[in-house]
């Protein structure tokens, strides 16, 4: 007992997931068969490691790329050029000649490939008509529409680019005639390609392409349930011109549409739309009333008696009402079926039960009189005890030639038996349709499984080729990495040698600067301190880490640096050595000294300067 609620819960989760896919991405899979649809979704769930539809919906909400993977799993794109060559041969030899014979020599030929996947079917149609008409005439007359719900497949179809393996069904002559080499692949010829129009279209929801001479939809209907299939066939019937052809897949049939389609070849699944449609039954005009000139009273009475006998012998109930609403005629069947009598003649019609049961007749009489036309009510039910009678009622205004209506005739045709027979026929037909649909469903399930197996085989072949290609790429990458490693080792050795040379140079320069007794300060182009030697430390008392990268003219030490700003800026601007400047300063011991400052441009640091500062010991300061 615990399994039933769980199954119901799973079905509800699947329906919620399908609604989410429709609302989030516009893909409506609600018309697909639940068995095959659920199997494919569960296959994708197993690939990503989820156990329930609710968890998989969470996966879709957090990972947008998963939508594409799911749609590719659901929409099995198994197709090829001239797939099922026997059916295409029949189409080319039997259907196309009849289609061309029916059309005028200049008439446009409109073809629709519904569910075209990656385009092979649409291009097969283009080749077929080009072979039948000649390429020039096909370019002038043929227009082919290829539609699908899979945008990724449509992108591939629009490119018209196929591998050599995909063209194997074609002879070498046809391949060279309709495809052009493009590297390792082949492209469909450009002039004929312009006559094939690809676009996204959902056959379960979108309006169909109309005025078609040929509609091809192969192995797509079998994925939908019976209700969706019925709606799709209705759209296809609307899309086709009279005597237009419908070409289905080998797992699909139209056994229940014999009133709309003729079978051209059941084996090849080719059908023809039947011409014409239902027409209104002919309504004979009421006989004209002629006055009797020169007729004696006896003859007139005899004529009235004969008229009454004719009315009583009529197969249906009838009565008449004049313009004042008075009953003027009741025949035998009306008296028998509705409990009327001759005493009701001359009574107001509205006082009789028949005026409002089984249907409201008074308003219909007013309408028929006003519009001067007959009105018909079909299938009116009247209950008599436990029995139900069914009538077709006709309300006919009666008028002389060119005159206003003088009375209204109401006739009741008993169709009870016919209605019961129709209901029984309908029930039997529904039982037969149910049995056929179950058989067709089983056949479609088998075909679907075959499609999925073929798709899996093709996926495995593709995966094997991809793995082989990946292995070759990895080998190439390994060789490149090995070569790169050798180059890096060479560069590393060169860097090591240069580093040693730089270390020696740095040590040498540091030794030179340290050995200079005078204070040496190097400034960059922004006049920030980049070097501060031992002499500068001894003279001014500031350590190197205190002054590095600091603005020179912002340092606070014994030298009044602002007096040097003009000299330094001129040296930077002119790029020449400035004359020595002597400035009174205070050394690190707090003793006043006379300091000679020499400013030179620093070529090794573009825009910088070198300041050489020496204490003039021959001159004392206060």
C-alpha cells in the first residue's frame, strides 16, 4: 500500500518539473509521452547524481548549463540524408510527379519539414525537388521550411556543414553536385541553400505554416500522447492545401482520420488531404400559396380535407402559429406525441407546454419572423417518464410571394433512434480507437527505444572519436610541455647567471658608495630618495630605511633642502650638472657646518639626480 502514494508523489514531481521547464525556458514537454520522457529525464538525473525530480529541479535552478544538457537528452536528434531510402524513393517516383502535375508550371511549391533536427531532412527535400525540376527551376519555384524546437540543432542546420560520413547515403555524383568541400567537411551548395528557411517552431503550440503542397514530419509524432497527436494532426490538416501530401515516419499512422486524409501508401506512410468539406443541407423553399379562382364550396372543403390528410400522414409532428400567436394547425403526430388535441386549435401558443418544452420556441418564432428565415435546433431532448426523446426542430416563417410572414410552421423530426445509434457507433469507434492507440503506442515505444539505442550508439562512437582526438592532443601537449620545460631550464640557467652578475655588480656599487666618505643621495624623477650611502648616514644621522622612497624635500634633517629645490629642478630640466652650492647646515652632532652640494643628472635613472654633499672643514659656521 505504500507504493501507490510514492508513485503519485513522483508523478506530481514530474509534472511540476515539466511546468518549471515550460515557464523558465519556454519548452513545453507536457504533450510528450510520460514513459519515454520520464526515462530520459531519469537518465540525465543519473548522470548528475540526483535521486528525485525535486532535487533535479534545484540542480537546474543553480546550474543554467544543465538546461542544455537536459534538452539534448530529451530531444533525440537521430537523422540522416534520405533516411529510410525506400520511403524516399516512393516519394520521389510516385508523389512528386503527381504533385507537379497538379500545379501550374509557374506555381510556387511550398514544403515544410517539421522536426527537421540538424537539417538533413530539409536538404534531402531540396535535392529531391532539384533532381525532379532541375536546379534552375527549383531555385525559382521551391521554398522549403525546416523547423524544430532545438536551437542547437537549428544552428547546425543553418550552417549546412556536414562530415563526409554524413554524406555516405548519397552517391558520389549527388555529393559533388550539391555539396562543396570545406576543409575536412562539406557545405551544402549556397544557391540552393537560400531556398531552405530554418526557424524555431513548436508543433504543439505554434501556428502552422500554411498553403503547403508537402508536409514531412517523420518519427516525431510517436513521442507525443494521443491528445497532443490529435492537436498536431489538426494543425497539419489546416496547413496543407487540398490534395496536399503528408509524409510520416514508419511508426506513425492516420487510421482515425479517413474522413480528412486518403491513404496514398500505408507502407510508406504517405497520405493525401481530402478536398472539400461539410456543406449545409439544401433547404427547399416553402410552396407558394395560390388562391383558388372558380372553385366551389364542395371542392374547397374537399381540398381542406385532403390537406389535413396529407399533414396527418407526414412522418413528423407539425403545427402552425399565426402572427397573433394563435395555434392554427396541429397534425396527427403532434397530437399523439405531445398530448395535444383539436380543442387546442385557436388557443394562444404560449399557453401550451410545447411552447417552452423541450426548448423555448416563442423567442425562436419571433426571430424567424423578424429575420424571415428558417431556424433549426438539433438534438433537443424531451423526457417522458424514464425515456428520453430527441428531436430536430425547424421553425419556418410562411409568407405569400413578396408579402410579410402570415404564419410560422414548427416541425419536429424524431431522431431518437438515430441518436442512440450514433452514440453506439461513437462508443464502438472509441473502443476501436483506444485499441488502435494502445497498439500504436506499443509500436511507438519500440521505435522510441530503437531511436534511443541508435542515439546511444552514435554518442558512443562520437565519444570514442573524441577520446582518440583527446589522446592525440594530450600527446602533442606532452611534447610541447617537454619542449617548454627544456626552454624554461635554459632560461633558468641564464637567469641564474645574470642574477650572479647582478649580485656582483650590486656588491661592487655598494662597496663604492660605502667607501666614499662624502654623503651621496640618489633621487628619482619624482625627487624621492632611492639611495642613501654611509656618508649621508654619518653626516645627517638618518638611517637608510628611514628615508628610502620618501620625498627628499619633505625630510627633516640638518640641511635646509628648500634652498636646493631650484638647483635640483633645473638640473632635472636641463639634464646638465649644476654648479656647486654651499649651504649652512647642522650635522648629526648638532654642530653647524658649511656643506658643499654638487647636483648631477642621473643617467641610469631617467629623470633622477645625484646629490654629492661634503662638509667644508676649512670654513666654520656659527
